């Protein structure tokens, strides 16, 4: 198991625990919980996209495209 995977698991669990604790004594309504789930999925997807973009940027920085006319 890599350190990155463990870090993500801990971070996700902390977020889950904070959401359960909430900022008030009232539990989340069904619509708030659904929105929270949707937003967490969206954040996870955006984090994956950012990781991909970082890797793509690193690849292209290391392997710049060849220009026409150059050998």
C-alpha cells in the first residue's frame, strides 16, 4: 500500500466523520445528504482529473512535441 493511498483513506474518513458531526445539533435532511453525496462524487472526479492533468503536463514537459521542419 502506498503512502498516497493511505493518506487519501485517512482524509476521506476525516471528512466523513466531520460531516457526521456537522456544525449543528440537527442531522442532515435527505436533500442535504443527497447534495453532499453528489458534491463528494464531483470533488473525487475533479481530483482524478487534476491528477491526470498533472501527469499529462509532466509527460509533455519531458517530451515536447517535435516541430515541423526540425530533425
